[in-house]
C-alpha cells in the first residue's frame, strides 16, 4: 500500500497507526486466492485453507522461495523480519508477485527488551498491534492444550496414579506466553490432598513447548 514518507522517520507505532491497511479480502484476491480459501478474522486478518489451495494448484509449477535468516550481531538479534519485508517490497516494486511469510510473534519477546516482531519503519506487517498481541489466537489455543495435558498428569497422579507416573521424573511442564522468571521453577500441589500431589515443575514459554512443535509440524488432525 502507498505510504507518505517523512523525515525524520516516525516511530514504528506512529507509522502503523497512520497507515490505512487494505482489506484482507483484496490482498487475498491479488495473491490469487479464492473466496472459499480464506477464513476471515476481522477486516484485516485471515487464515488460508492451504489444503484447498494446494489441491487447486497441484498441477502448477512451484514458485521460488527466498529464506531470510541469521544470527544478527546485536544484543537483541533484530533485523531479519524487516530485511525480509524490505526485500519483498523491492521485488514487488520490480513487478514480481511476492508473498512475505513470518512466524507469529510471542508475547514473551514482545513485552521484553526486544519488543514487537512485525518488522519496522516502512517495512512492517499490519495491523501491528493485533499481530503482536493476539493475532488469530493460535498461541493461546496451543497454551490451553498444553496446560490441559499438564493438568491431566497431575490429576492422574492424585487419583491412584493408574498410569504409574513417577512424580520426580515428569518432564511435561506448564506454559504461558510471557517471560516470568518467578515461574521458571515452581512447586505445585500445595495446600492439602484436594490440591494434588506436591512436586517440582516449571513453566515454559508457550512457543517453546512440545505442543507448539507438534502444531507446527502437523499436516492434519
């Protein structure tokens, strides 16, 4: 979308809030997607039904992929997303058909020293606040599923431990999508029998859990 560049360059937040994003249905149409191949999450966000797209395009040649990754020599490791977006903008300016992809931000780094994860300046993804904070809710769903498994483990131990689990050797943790040093190692199950079997466990950040890995690699249910 066109932007009015200013000098000095405004902050990322100012640029994001001053911009007028195009409706996602228009963006999807320009990308060659059909109406029944997207699931809307408001006016500016949508999911793609990739199975339908792959089936429709199965006889088409594959496109070219450029992977932008690095361990950048800065304390925060920033620069990969904005570089990828800038490259995509440059290729689009040259008349190429481009789609940028990047991972959903975790609220841990977003609320930590690193900050948001949608690029920056005039090379960023919009709506920036929505993407950084909740997006389509997938991380929240992964978090709930992972903690459900953790709760089931503690319930099994409390109710006669029919799975014969060793409370001292359980590696499945709880999780939350925030940085909290106080929860890196905790004791759960305190307060009497009704609250479970006391044991040491921890909280991982949601995007680093086994459930998140399964979600990333799975092709179907």
